[in-house]
C-alpha cells in the first residue's frame, strides 16, 4: 500500500523559443555509464524545456536558456528510463527539484543526485536558505514519508493507525510550511522564493489572507510573471463563486478539434480538472464513469480538462482509465489557460455548471458528487 497525496504544483515544461544559452549545469555522479541518464526538466516565466544526457564515467553537462530563475526537476535513472524513476519507484526515485539561475553550476556526488553537493549557484544557495526557514518542500515531505513506509514492519503495514499517523504527520508538516511561507513573505518583501511559493500557501487559506501579504511584496515581484499569475489566481474565487456565470474557455481535444465550454449550454456539465500524473485524479475515474453512465441520457456531461504537458501520457491515461467523455488540453501543463481562469491551485478539482451556464457546485468528489447529481437528475 502506498500513500497518495494531493499534488499542489506541477513541473510542466512547454516548448521554449531557441535562445543563446545562459546557464550550464555539469557534474559527476559516481562512475556511472550507459544506459544511465540524467534528465533535466525546467521552466522559467511560463516556458521551459526537457533535456537529457547520458553519463560517461559519471560525468554530464547541460546548457540552456532561461528568462529568469528556473524551477527544475532532475532525475537520475540507472536504467535510462525517466518516468519509471519518477512515477514507478513508490516515491523513492533519485529525483530532486532544484532552483537555479543564469549561472555555471557544478554538481558532485559519490552515489546519487539526492545526496549531491551544488556549487557555483547563488540562486540554489538562496533556495536552500528559504527551505531552512519554512521547512522542506512538498516533494521532500512525500519522499520522506514513503521512505518511512518502505521501511515499515509487516505489522505496521497492516495497521490502519500507522497509516493515519503518517498521513497526519505529512499534513501537519505541509500546514506548518504554508504558515511559515506567509510569515517569511511578510518579513522578506523582496524574496523571489517567497513570491514563488505563495501559491502553495494559498491552499486552504482565504484569498484575502494571501492578498494582504502579496500587496506588501515589492512592486518588482508583484509585476513579475509569478506575481501576476498569483494575482489572477487569488481573484479567481470572485469569478468562480457559486451562482456566477462560468467563465468560457476553448481548448483542443486529442484530434485537434476546438471545444468550448459554451458548447454545453443547456446541459449540466462537470468541468473536471485532472492530469495523467495525479493519483487522486485517477482514483476518482471509476466513480466518474459510474455517474456518467447513469446520467448521460438525462442531460449530464463531463468535460475533462487536463493540465498535462505530455500528449502521449495524457492519451495513455484516457485509454487506460476508459474515459469516454470529451477531453481537452492546451498541453501547457501547469500554465494551462483554463486552470488560470478557474484559479485551480491543485488537482483534482471540478466545477458543476447548470444548463444556463452558472456554477452550482465546486470540488465535488465521491459521494458528495453522487448525491448532488442524484438531487438534480433523479
């Protein structure tokens, strides 16, 4: 049994315009050779790239262009299979999530990326100082929890109380981090990492609480890409309040056909935000299939909106889960325009819209959704 956690943010690089390289990341991890590979996914100001490099006696080198400070994901796979390391390792893969700037960076380790030492990056050093102040990132919290789980005794793995205690520990650590992010941002109005992390603090906080802190940040940060994205997110609650007209959007289905939310006027429609990499989203699929079969002939539709960036993974998930309703995506990952309009800070998330186009429910899952549909359509 593996713990499943809600992922609040996703690293989803999209195609970047070719630019003159302004950073390098090179290093040595042990003495590994082919088929071992290191993968680098990184994003900056809404654009990014995926790259890979085969290890030669442990050495590797990446070069690229970033518009601003980058958020990255580095993966070391001794088999040369990135996704297996990220998704198929029970949360214990050799994967790290560094931030870096327009710098010449060196990484060295005798055995793994996870234990690697970084030199030559002021941005990375600042990110580590930020982590020390507010607590470990969500991915690190999950990694550590899965490590505890993997070393649990057979008796513990059968003990419901053990899982509840571990789950509580994870939730408490995440809540503590969110509170400390707000505190740190209030005291450090010029901190890039404070602004970059405020969307995480928005989870389970009222938008006005985050806005109060946001308004005290420096003008440069408020007008930055991250600042403007957060501002739209914080004001989305007003746009998507119950009873308001659902914002229209248009995205393409797997065949490239443009589909608009307005096409569904006259029906109850569940706008379901999800992603192929989101375990809780996929876990809800059987229930959605059941509800769709029960009500599709009574004026009910589902419009799946994916925040994937990898089309192949998106299509594979649709096929594997047997999803029969319309699916759309702009394949911009977490930069999805529909996600921004609706202010989604995590997936799964959904909005139930009435035949006259008004929002009558939000974030309805499992039996809560089933009960609502039963009231409306039976």
